[in-house]
C-alpha cells in the first residue's frame, strides 16, 4: 500500500507533469470508484485545470478553481501519464484526457481507490480529512499528544501507529521501521509506552519519513514506479520484508508475526 512517502512522491511528480493542462474530457469506467455524483464529477472537471496538488496523510488533494478532487490510492492505486491514442487498459478506471493529447489515467487492480469532488470550503470539515492525525515531522506531534492518545489503550503499539487519527500517513512498512528504530517491541501495549519511548517514536518517524521521501518511497509489490519514479528506500529497510535475515544491529534473525492481521517484522533482541 502506498504510504505517506509514496503518496508525497506521486504528488511531487504529478505537479511537474499535469498542472495547468486543460481537461478535455473525463471517462469513468468503474463508477463505484467515484463518491460524488457521476455526471457532476465529469461536467465540473471538463474544461477545468489542476492548479496545485496538496496532500493530507495518504490523501492526494488536486486543486481546481472552485473545487478539490480528493483521491486515495488505497492498496494498489497508481497514476499513469500516457498518450491519449494509447489503448485504455483493463485496470485503468478513470481517465482524464487533456487538450494537449495526453491522459492522466488512474490504474487500480483491486478497485479499492476512491475519488471525490468537493467544494473548497468543505475541505476543512470533510470527514476523511478531519479525522487525520498529525504527520511525522509536524510540530504538533508532541510527546504529550502521543501519551494522551496511547493512555489506557490495551492495544499493541504497532496497531496504534497504523491508526490514521493518531499519526497520519504511517502504514505497515514505516510502522515496522519506526518501532525498530525506537527499540520498541511491536506487541507492547499503548498504555505501557513511556515518555522516552514516545520521544523516540516522534524522532524516528520524522527521520525515516524524511529519508524515504528523499529516496522516492519504497518500491515493493504494492507500490511500483508508475510515473517514471522508482523508489529506493527499500535498500535501507532494517526489518520490513527481512524475515529470516540477520538483524543489522545484533545479528539475530528478523521475525515476522501477525498483529491484528498485519505482518509485523521485528528483532526480538533489539526490540525486547
């Protein structure tokens, strides 16, 4: 699943490729993907142009003159920029055709991705945006904030780090990496997290996400290059997808166990 670093990479790449291109037409080939009225969606986008692309957590926010187009890639969503004359492929479900003869095509094998067109004044109170927590690196992501969120939580810290209402943008990859860097066992309950450990989570998350963005994200099966950008952070992963490999710190073997249905990679020695 694309996480905060991957979505930020997509945002930065698209900004260089599609801004101020006028939309000629929009084809929606899988209507369930659009949360707005379908006719209004196509009508309002036709003749319009994207003037900026923002991001909140894992949400891409395409800015138009009076509206925002919200897009969530979910598990395997990708954007491709293609010549309009190229055949539309099976899993290309939404096609934005521009006057210059190019298309922005949304490709999603699992069809989990969603798009919604909203008025600009609705963004701040939109449920999907409103429920987002602070992002790694935000000044508001403080020790006091985290300890309050973790207080009385009899839930594994790994699960809490995946809660987008607490920290926005972290997914399975970076939650595993942050916990390893913080020397915290992923099974530890939220209510047991100490002040020092909360500090480590904040510092590790900011550092790891910053580095991952610099490297274009992590290219694995569920996130591959779709806009000419190939992520390189997978070369720096310490535990994720490293099951059976020796820990780069202590040499013991990396383990993989399920926590709330999610594969959790960790070192039982470094993360006691």
